[in-house]
């Protein structure tokens, strides 16, 4: 059939039908048809020929034309035309112009028709994939509803109506089974553009899935009155969610529980009976952690803000409740708060305090040549090291009951002499290990560190500058299915990763690898940005 003899409206009807079925723009389908017809025409007139097809989107009229470049001398008649021939087509043609030469209608052969069909199918498929990706990439973090299309080796393929999504077996709740046709709700946590089309990944175990379910069930969360601060889940078993209210008249926990527990029960039912603890959030870390360990009672907490660790003391009878089955309660509380939590009973804490007191008493007695009673007195006053006694203001020592200024001065002299002796011992050891003097000039490096460096073959400023943070504080790795701890050069110094990184960067400055300005640059930029923000807010 000749192209021009085809029903013009039939082309538009086909384009409309495909656009509706694939949910893509009608113009994309018409453009695919134009490319297909142009390709078929090139098979007739030659592959080198620059042929363009144009379908009028209102009338369906098809126009075929080949584009020719106007040149002085024609080398390739398939793509070039001389000025005389060009002016027959367009009297105003000039050298360098492009002339459109209308082509007569032609009959599609079987091979050309098949080739055109392949082009249209490919273009439509690409447009459909682009549409799916553009639609779902902005829906990451949302809950979607769909129907189970098929189950492959435990992985569920979900039909979302305008696309397919994958729900992997490890993103399903334990003991959760779906059959073809089942309705399913899940959380979109990732959308990727891949060669075979957009891949949409769903999850029912993601912590934010539960947060979004609460937002659907609790109007106060949707309206922003109640805010979900953090979520921790042991999927299918237990979860903790921390909430706070922007309105003092609204109880955040009560709003999430609902009348007779109706709201929280709706979420529990969706999560296959997963138990949910709703925790009131607090800006005070200690209070928040005590709340997070509910239902266990807490007697005392001790914060270590530098290491983000907290020691929690509970009654002996509450220990198992605080830890939970297989450590579940304390693990979820740790995930919820972002702090490492150590739990101990009152008896264990008392025993540890007594042991710590005895160790400090012995240390003071030996280092300062004191009797046991004097050592106990210093330990009971809260002194933890000889350095504290050496550098504490003299009047603080003299104010201890039974001490006077002479006694305090003598204690400080002995402390300073002990520290000098220890320093000399470390320095001797450092020299024996071959650690260079320049390394002690790196800010933050102490004499004990120098000895540790020497024992780990870090003997020059360049050696320290070439270290990674893990080389200093250690790391963990999995070997034969077990997690193994690899010690760093400064193991036992209780050095944070930030402090270790600062040591390495200072060594790089000392070694001349970077300048002090380059090291301070990011911090200064952040400070300037903060000042600018504050100024802008104050002016507003």
C-alpha cells in the first residue's frame, strides 16, 4: 500500500490508541512513526540520504523530503546539490543552505514495514520507561499500593498500575507470604534507571515505612503538630518510635495511640502484629535514653559525650527487662537514640566503683609515696589522675579537710616530680625505639603516644602523615564468618576517630603536604556560612 493512499486519520487513531495504552504523550508516538517512515524511506533511496518524514498532528497528512546541502561542486549526490539545481527548487537558495526536496510516495515492502514496526516499538518502549522513571523517582519515601503480579523465589513483583516494582525477600516481614492477586502496601526506598528499564524497589521492613503508616493514621502527624523524631525496628517483632509535639496542649504519645489504641492498632495490623513502643522524645539525652529503655526502670545514667556512650544502672530485678530478649530492647533503644548503651545492675555498678576507688587509692599511694588513708582521701575527693593533682589550683587541694597549704604544696611537688619521671621514662623508650624528635612537635601527640608509635613502626612525621584513621584507632573486619577486631597503633588511648584524624592532618601540615590555611579552610567556610545565615535571620 502506498503511504499517501493510507487513510490519513488512521495514523492519528493509531497514535492516540498507543499513547492511551502506554500512558505516554501522543507527540512521542507520532515522532516514533516519523522516524520509522524515514528509516523505511532510506532503505528505498539509500542509507546515506538525509530523509525526514513529517506527519501533521491535526490532519494526519504525511510529507517526505530529503535534505540536500547547496555546494559549488557536488561530490555526493545523495546529500549535496549544486546551486543551479537548488535554485530550481528555491530561487533564493545560496551556497551553504539546506534544501528540502519533496519525495514522491512509495510502497512499503515487507522488510521495510517490519523495520518500521521495530523502530516504533523501540521508541514507544523507551518513552514508556522514561515516563515510569520520571513518575516514580519523585515518589521515593512514599507508600504505594499495588497488586502482587508474581512471586519469584520469594521475591514479590508488584503491579503498581503504571509500572512494576520489586519487593525482595529480605525486605518482607518474617513469615509474611503473598500470593498472586493479593493487595500490598510498601515503601518506595529506591528508583534506579537501568538498561532494562527503571527498577523500583519496595520495602516493608524499612523504619520509614512504619513512620509513614503512622502519618496516614494520625492526622496530627500529617498536619505537622506531632513530629516523628526517630524510628528503630526489629521487623516483624518489635519497634520503637520517638515522637514530640509542637503544641503543648497535644500529647504526642496519646495522639499516636488513639482512642482505645485504634490508631496504633491499625499500624500493628499492617505490620503483622509487630509490637510498637511509642516513646516521648526529649532534647535532654539522658531523659530520652531513659524513656527509650521503657518498660525497664533506670536508677542512674552516666554520659560520655565525647564517645557518645552512656552507662545505665538498673535494679538487679530489671536487668533482663532492660536488655530484652536476645538484647532486643537495648539494641532498639541504642538505634533510636544514636548512643551506645552499656547496661549494668546496681550491684555491678557498686562493685565497679569500689574497684575503681581501690585502683585510684593504690595509684596515688605509689605515685606520690603516701599512706593508704591519704590515697583514699584523694580518691574520695574525685581526683582520677596524678595530672589533676599536679595542675589543680593550690587552694582546692588546701581546702580538703585535714590538709593545709604546706601539705597541698608538697602533694603538688610530688605529683610534678612523678610526672617528670614518667616523662623521662617515656622519652628514653622513645629514643630507644628510634622515634624522631620532630614527631613530638605535632600538636596533640603525647609522650605515651610516641612510644606507641615506635612500637608500631611509626617513627617519622611522614610515617604519621601517611596513616589512615583506622591505622591509629583500629577497625573490624569479617573473617570466616566472625567479626574480628584489628587493633590500631593507639589502641587503649580512648581516642575518638575525629581526634585521630586531627592528629594525622596536623602531621601532614608539619610534613608540608598541606598548608595550615588549607586545613582550616573548610571550617572557616562553615563558620562564615553560619554567620551569614544568622545575619540573614536577624535582618528578617
